[in-house]
C-alpha cells in the first residue's frame, strides 16, 4: 500500500496499545494513519508511505525517537514531526533544536491531538463516534 505524500500520518511507539489508540483516534477523525512498533519498523514504513507527519515516542529500545526523527527529517525534508514523551520534565527539549519537531506530553488528550494534527496538516477534523 502506498499513501500519497501529504496525507499520511505515521505513529511510532513500542507500547502497542499507545500506537493502536492514537491511530484509532486519527482514523476516526478521517485521517490516513499507520503505525509502527519501533524505530526500525518505522524507517521501513517511512520509505513506503512518505507521510506528511511522523508522531514518535521518544523513549524506545534500540534507536530512540529523537534519532528516528532526525533520520526522517534528513530523508524527507518536508515531513513534520511530533515527539511524544511521558517522562516528567521532558529533559530532551533542549536537545531538539529542529523547527519541524514539536515536543508533546504523553498521553495527549484526543481533542488536543486532533487540533495539533489539523493545524500542521491544514485539515482540522473532529472525532467521529465509533461505529458498531
């Protein structure tokens, strides 16, 4: 499957439940979201999808989210990146001096996630009710 650049969102988190929940929220709002459960899988998905937005956890085993974000930014100059972290103080903030990177708390409320994604992609959307 190959998404068009500009409309896909890739969510990366080694905690499967977090990646699953975030993609469900984005899908319910009508976005085209995809997930990866680690940085190496994410690199493969980046090449396949060429997404407009990468949302990645910071703390992951092996390659962390900051390194993944930097690689993604080098490979795809137009990509926007959200780094998410559940760690208090978010000490990585000072080490990330890239204008395309936004540092967000984890967990992030669904409405706030959709507002941020909409502002970055220029396509504001709201959460649709779940269908049975």
